[in-house]
């Protein structure tokens, strides 16, 4: 009896061992591919950080030196002396925060209406909202410029953040993202709250929004990236350097001879690294909610 059991277990154990080895090999291959992709994708950023610590001439040495001989951390200080970097930073923070808050609040309220209310023409209105994603920005920029010129907003920061409080521009994507998430929340929550006398606004603030933290984090990250990196809007509406945001300020630093035409690539890279730090910080802080929001809202690929 013992002999029969061993013979039966022998082939099965061999099959399990072969399957386990195959899984380990597949996992090893995936790790190698993942590490290679990480190195390939982060290498340009590493080069930018390394070059931001070099002298202007050291950047052009061939073959390139990946580690500077004498790191020049003073490059980061010199950027603040050559251009009003603090002013650019403050303008970017002001525009990004106001635009992001306005876009997320207004778009979330609109998405709540599309997801939780039944009214005639709801599908048509939602389709029209999504259709605005197809409009290139060049189509609307001239009417917007003429309108803002009439009310005296050219060369001010108002055109860069006020429209987003009315779910304009990139708000259509946020509306779609939040609506998809709101539709996954059981409608019984609304009905139970209504039986207790809660209004729709109370349900929105006290029930729906607390449950939508992953989607809100995703919307905030997307909005932050869009407004922080926006170059075209400030280029169209701003003229004075004291009103420039960081992307436009970096372009101004590149084109303006600050010191008898001395190369400024190392300063540009130092300024670019400093401009990237807020993006990396907010992404790593909200990475968990960002992934959850993408998965739970159904936006994949």
C-alpha cells in the first residue's frame, strides 16, 4: 500500500516542482525586464541631476562624465540670483493651486449630477461635455484672448485659473473620471440618507466625497500636472517677467543673456530639477490613492 502511494505521489510532485521552477523563471524574467525599464526611464533624469551639478563646460565633455568631478551645488543658488526664480515659483504655486481646486470642485459637482440624478437629456449633456475633449486648444484660444482683453485680464494671472472654477478646459476629463467612480457607489446610501432627511448637497459632502478619496487623489494629481507644466497658456496671456510662471520663466532664462552670453545649460537643468520636485513629492505622497483611483474608476491602459 505504501509503495502504491509513493508511485502516485512521485509524478505529481515532479509536475509541481516543474511548475514551481517555471513560475520562478517567469518571475525572474519579469524582474529583469522591470529593472531594465526602470534604468532606461530614469537614466535621463539621473543625467539631468548630474549635469545640474556640473560646470557649464563640463556638460559638453566627450565621453560624458556621469558623476561630476566637483559637484557645484552653488548652481541651485545661482539660479535664484540670475532670475527672479522665487517670483516664478510663487506665480506657479498660486495658479496651480487655484486652478486645481476650482477644477476639481466644479467638475466633481457636475459629475455628481450626472452620476446620481435622473433627468431628461442627461446622456446628451454628458456626451456634449465629453465632446469638448476633442476640441484642440487652438480653437478656443483666440476667442478667449479677445474676451480677456476686453475685460483687461491680459498680462494678469486671472485667465490662467478663473475659467477652471467653471469646469472649463480640462474639466471634461475630471467629470468623466469622477462620474465613473460615483457610479460604483451603491445608490442605497443616497436613499438611506434621504429617509433621514438629508439634502442632496449634504449627501454629496458627507457621504459621496469621503468615499471618493482615491478618485479625488487621481483628479488632483492630473490637474496639478496639467497646470504646473502649462506653458502655452502663460505664453499667450502673460507679457511681464514678474508675472511669469515657472515653465515660461525657464524659457526666459534660456533666451535672456544674463552674464555676457555665458552658457546657462547647467543653470537651466538646476532650475528644471527644482521645478520637478513638487511634482515628484505630490506623486509619491498620493501614489497609493492614485493607483486605486485609476483601477476603481475603470480608466486603464
